[in-house]
C-alpha cells in the first residue's frame, strides 16, 4: 500500500480535461513538502513531468499543470491527446518512517 | 545531455546478492543524489535509496538491512541487495535526484532482474 494515494485509472476523450489526484498526509504533502509528477509510457522509464508542485521541465507541454492544497495534489491534463495515454505517478518527501522518498501507486490514463 | 545506464546480472538465484552498476555520462553528479528505484512487473515505483556525491547514504526503511549503495568517483554508482527472494524481481532504474527538492530529473532505461533458481 502506497503512502500517497492515487486513483488506479482515469479516462477521457480526445480534447477533454482530466485530473489525477494524489492524496497524502501531514507527514508529506500536508507538511508542505513538494510534489513531483512522472509520466511512464508503455515499456519506457518514467519521465519527469512536473516538479516543485507546478513547474514543467523544458519540453513538457503547457497542457500539463499541477496544483496542491492541504494534504492533496493534482495533475491536470487539458486538450487530451492519444499520446497522453500512460501511467502517471506522484512523488513527495515524507518525514515519517516511510520516507524520505515516497511514490503514489500510479494512475493509468486512458484516452478513449 | 545527461545519460544514465544500468548494467549487471539479469538473473539472480534466491538467497544470493543482486548487484547492479549505473554509469553517468554527459553531466555532473556533484551535489546530486544518485538513486535506485525499482518497479515489480505490472506494479508501481518503489524508492530503494540514494547516495550523495559526498558518499552519504539513505535507504528505504523497508529494505535498509539488505541494501548497500556505493559510489565510484569516476561516475559509477552501485547497488547491492542481499538475500533476494522472488519479491525482488523487478525492473531496476538508476536516476539522478535534485538536491533540496528530491525530484528525479534523469533516469536510466532500466534493467530487469529476475530472481529464480
């Protein structure tokens, strides 16, 4: 069981907007620690998608955005495209015995 | 462009030691956290541990007694995991961790290690 909780799957039609939640606790997201997001395309290594809650590395489209409130964070994907179909993972720092690095269980995004 | 490449045995017998090496090229490792992460088939990501460029290590508490990560100054760092079982079968990734924020900005392609007799 992951320290950060994500929905196993989300889906949306091309052009739509979807969000993926990442729920933590007072020892990680709720303590103000930064949240990072990764995209894993089938058969490949994870790729950094967002860092520091809201920042996009060079080359990541602005269709991907992040937010955080309380003990949760969210990844939003707008203008959904077929190539966005992948697994998405959140990650944060944790000050409890589970840490310091913790991942969410991952969410499979399906483009209908 | 920073590149990381894992190498090592893809098949390890139960109770033996898993050993992998990661080679970093095209960029600095100074000040970064050199990290191992694994992913069992069909499952999510699990952080194993990291080593700083000064040689300090921090390990996942659930693996702490079996893990050793070491650093070679010539841009190689290694993972040793002792007393492996089938539950240690996974794709093992090395990655570069950014100081203070702890995100992983560059990853190796990953290497599958199977534990089987």
